[in-house]
């Protein structure tokens, strides 16, 4: 797949100051140098095409990959910008890739729009842009267009990123939150809550000493392996803000089923549970950036688990429960003590600025 009709390539401008000023958002040479030095050099290499206001695609080539386009957009405002296991750039690329992939799409192209606060250092901006470029290249997708705005000090918090993604859904795939049926298995691809706990520790407010890393990852390869092994997969959703509990509640309501999961089967690291115990948080609501919740028909559960466990991002995949025909919309967890608890939708925000 190639972007078509690219103009001739040109030399890149360079930045010669340490921090962003309002002039870098003014539309003139300073802004051109910012875009060239930080973003074009990362996304396109040592020289770049003349800038257009859009990316252009060959529709015939897209149609060879599937019969429907998938289109998604997301904004990222995480604090801190760099954290154990990733940064806002990696997060933006992975998050948008995953939003396409959970609908069965094969991600192809991304856009990148940034809002930069005056005073942001160019060193950090370059690191984040390089991280985005590496993450996209590793995932086999291209960052093909974007936008840059600069705001005065205090009008933002260093850097906000919005990424939009385009992918193609192969013919015959039909994955939906409304398709789950009683008896379907509820699966996850590994440890839950790592991202939320790692970000909380990275903020430093509570002086928590932990080796936890964010699970930030692009999951389209794992999802392709899953769908090859279990083509009847009904539902996939990445468990980001609101965590596992929120996804299960949305699923139960949309599909008009009940869901029962088991605490003993739900993969949680002791370190994550420890952080939650100290702070009075529930790990079921912690954000993830490399975990999906899956519903598959009973006869494909084992195949789905085997396919995920064979992939590096699914080694700890687990069957945590089943959909049922109880009270529609209700999510119940069987606890390790033999009792049961209702798992409600998250009310409010456990941790702001988490993604």
C-alpha cells in the first residue's frame, strides 16, 4: 500500500532554540521548521514531500484488502508524558491501532495532530516523535498527515496528541458489542491494571517504589492470530479507561446478557493488587493499554486461548468467565472467599489523565 501522487521531496528546516515559542504556531518559517525538525524528520526521513493539506490513497488498492473501511479517532492527555513502558507518542499510536483492530480491521494509516504548550522543550518533542515513528514502523502502519498548534503557557499541559486511524475490514468479519450470547466465554489476554498502576507510581506524588511497566502495545497482530484460530469471535474491546469492569458492563448491557467472572481466574499481578490496597482502588477499574476483553462461542474457547498464548502479547491469556441468561446487564464476580459481588460501571474517574 502506498500513498499516491506524492510531490517531489525537499530539504528539511531545522530548529535552533531549546523550547517552543508562540512563533512556532504562527504559520511562518518557525512553524515550518518545527514541523520539519520534529515530525517530518521522524515520520518521513531526512527529506520530505512538499506539504499538502491531506494524504491521498489508492482506493482500488484499499478495496483489495477488504470490503469496509474502519475509521477512528482518539486524544491523549496523559501525565506524565514519559512513563515506565512508554510515552504519550507510543500510547497515541498503539491506542489508535487497537481501536481499529478490535473491530476486525487491519490498521493502515494514522494522522497525528498536536497541541503544544509554549515552553515545551524540543528535546522531549523529538523523543516523543521518534517514539511514534518507531511504534508505527514496528506495527507496519504509516503516519501520513497531521497538524500542529501552539498555545500560550498555562493554556495546556505541555503536549496533547490526537491520532486518527484508517483501516480495512476483510470481507466476512462481523465483530460487535451486541453479538454476545449466553454460554460465550469471556477471555482476556493477560495481566490487568498494569498501565494504571504504572502511571500512578510514575507521578511520584505518593513515593511508591515499584518496577511496574505500562502494558502499552499494538495488539493487531495478536488479534489477527485470534481471529484466524477463532473466526466466530463475537466481541473484542480494549480495556482502557474504566478497565475490565467498564468493558464488561458495556458488553452485558449492549448484548442483553448477564456476565459472571471469577476472581481467582482474573490475572492480576501482586504488585498491582498491592498498589490498589494501599490506595483503596479496585484493580478491575484500572486502565490498560495492551489488554483486550474477548467473547467467543463455547466451541472456540480453547482455540482462542491457544492462539493468544502462542503470541508474545497473550502469554497469560485466561478464560475468566462466561456470558449467561441471568438479569440482563448484570456483571457478577465470584470472589476467592466463595461469595459474589456486583461489578458496577465505574462512576466518576479513579485516575484522571491516564491516557
